[in-house]
C-alpha cells in the first residue's frame, strides 16, 4: 500500500510495521496523511505537545503545509520562511511555539516549595526583583515569621538558597513582647527594606486568671523598622540585623493597614482602612530624620503628614474610593494609589515634605485612547511603563514606552478590557542621556493601543476575588502574567517587533482587526498550584508566585517537559556545602510522557 502526505509525496510503510502493530498503539500506525489531517485540526498548543510525546507525531509533522498552517496561528513574523528546508522549518516552529507559551500549561516544569511552618500562609511575603545594573544581583524572596523574624532567600536560576535571617529588635522589649509583622516593602532605588509591625507587651502585673481583659493587661504600639542594604566583597549585597532604624507610628483606634510604600530617602507612605466600612482611606506620609540613618537609632516622633482629598476640587478630579496600595515613582517625586486588586493605579499625587502642613491634591489617572479608530476616545487608566526602546538618529533620539491600559468602563460582556498601549517621545541629541528612564514615560498623554489581552478578566469586576488581580511582567517585556485567585494566565509578545508598526504582519489573521489596527493576544492557562498572593518573573521563562501552599515556580522555557518537583523552603543550601548538602525531603515526580 502506498500512502500520500499533504504535500503529495508518497511514503512506503517500513517492513517492520506489521511487527510493531502488536506492541504499539494502532493509532500511531495510521498513514502519514491521516495523522497530518488529525494534527491539522488540533489547536497549536496540542500539536506542539504531541511533537514531544511521540516520535511518530514528530515524523508526520515533516509537512510544510501542516507547519505553515500552525505557524500562521502563532504571533510572529513569517517573512523569509518559504526558503527554509522542512527540518529547519520544523525546528523554527518548535522554537516559536515555545516562545509563545503554547502548551505551557502542560509542559511547564513546576517546582513547589512548602513553607517551613505548616499551616502558615505567605500572604505577607515580598518579592524583591533583581537589579540588572548590578552584576550578579539576584531576585529575592522575603518571608515573615510570627516572632518578628524575616527570612531572605536568593532566587537563582536553578535553585533557591536562604541568604540571611533578620531579627527585629523591639524598642523597650522584654520576654513578654510579641511582634506581629503587618506589611513589608522595599525601595526600588536604594533597595532598603521597610517593615511595619505591631508590638504587644504583656503586663507582668496582670492577673493570671482567664477573666482578665486584654486591654487592661496588654499595651499595643505600631513601629516601622528599616533594614539597610550593604555591600561587601566577600558577601556581595546583603542585609544585616544590626543596621536597622525604628520609628513610632501613631494610628487611630481599630484601623487596619492595607498598604505600605518605601522611598529611597527613607520616607514611607502608609494606607489605613477604617473598620466602619466607609468609602474612605487614611493615607499618611511618614518622614525620617537623616541622623536616624547615620546612627541607626530610634525616633519616637517622626514627622507625619496626612494626605487627603481637598474639598475645594470638583468630585471628578480627585479620589473617590478606597486605596489599598501605594507606590513611589518618578524618582520618589510622585505617589501612585491603587484600588483593591487593581493592577493599574487609579490616582496619583505629588510627594510633599512630611514636615509640611498640607499636601497636594489627589488626581485621577485618566487617559483618552482611540480604540475604535473612528476619532472617538475612551477613558482608560494607564499604568507605569514596564518596557522601553531607545532609538537614535543623527539629530534626535526617540523613546518608545509600553504600558498596560485598563478601561474605566465594562464592555458589553460585563468585563474589563485591558490593552497593551504604546507612546513615544522625541528628544534632541544633546538633551538625551541615552539611558532608559521608564518613570518619565508616565508623563505621556498620547497613547495608541497595540493589542488586547484576551481573557484578562473573564468575570465582571463585582465577581473578582478578595485578592483582586495580581500582575507580573517579565524584565524583557515579553511575557505578562495575571492571576485571579488560583487561575494564572500568561500572554507572550515581542515588543521589539510591535514598536516598528508591523502589527498586521505580526498577529495571525484571525487575531488582527484591520479596521482598528489592534491585535489580540491569546493567553495560556498554567497549572493551578494554589491561591496566588504575589508574582514575580525571575527572567523571561521563570515565574514565581507566593500562594497559600507556599512558593511555586513555573519554568516555561523551550526545554520544559512537564516535570514536577516538591521541595521545602527550610531546605538550605550553603555555598560551602553544596556537594555535601542533604537530599532528604526531596521528592521528584516525572510527569512528562515517554516517547512511543
């Protein structure tokens, strides 16, 4: 029997086919043309996964028609591929499919690190991203313990190593002092670490009988401690418990802290929520005396400025809602404020001196973007630029900024549209320092939509979880991850192609609206590893997340095969004992299928 492929080429079955039918699946013994028809109607992710599952699928994929069919369904340029030999075209497809995250939900290598304290969540854990300007600088994870201890882990490419433990030294503490860590934040520029904690001191003269009231026996104070980041040739960059400064924080009765931000000059912004359920948030800016840093001492009365909505401004110009988080931006000269669970800031204000008597107005973050390409502009909230491209000519420089933009209105399906938008600015050659300052991109007012993130919010804003949407963007701007409760979606793109205006050639025909000039990015659903609190991309292929089950890491690189491994954060590897490190407690499971 002679079989014909989609390309019209004939193939004869090998003489040992009849012997293999008894041993292998009869499905794999189908003729090439039937296998190619089946794989043609697979979605691209399933087709890509099949190539890693069976050698028979890999052999049947040597069809140019089949490969071009699936290549046209993946974002990316296809110019110049017609001259590639078929084996090289197959290799090119596998690389592009891996870069686009096809089948990442099934092929991603997953490593789970259980928390060292069973039953304790990592809701207060903090990620510190790596600083690319400092060689050898690694991303870090900061976890907290009930006794005022912080543990810092280095997030290396192939392992996680506990770096140091920081111990909070409470002012006036004694053996009956209890420390509860509330919020942890860091300064992106100075990399110093700020910790807001509540200190309870049990009275020694309290009655031992259980009928005593807690208010009569316990005193409760709030303090902010700062750990400074240092450098030594033998240790590199490190934190030390001996380098800490402490400030008293005054709060109103029964207020709950919901946000903490830290600036390079030591100022801190704290957002407090009242338990009465009112649509208000108290925001205070806490200053620091410069002598505190020099002597690492205690300040019982720092300067505090309440940032509030001025009554003289119209209602549409200032904040109308509860602030759940805050962030210093633009060289610590501005403060961004976020709604609960919102990945894009809703308001902003200038950052005054805490010693001043009044603060500036809190303004809405609103930008107008033409989505329909008909001259009508819609209201969007545009986030801080996450990626930039610098180009220059003989006379001027041009900088392209990429950011996320969230619609301020729900669409007809009751969902919130989120777009990748772009803005550009021109600078004279003499006034440009040829370095990328993403904070400057926030001042742009003219944005153009490039791509819609399909499936960003599949439910309406009223049905979102209490944690909201957690967003992480890779350092190179090629991947965006969004988590809602335990559901993690990943979009992949190439910003260096999009900024050149090649959208009509980059997006597949089914995902490009010619009239609007906007493409659509389809997400990949990763395997669920728990309720996600925070996320961070260590690089372009490794995504970390703190969950209610501990720490999870997805590796969606081109060498991923669906391996799963369970470790513990208590497992500590020291540089001097890497070879002799114990392996007890390590359980590895290989889930990737063997080739048939």
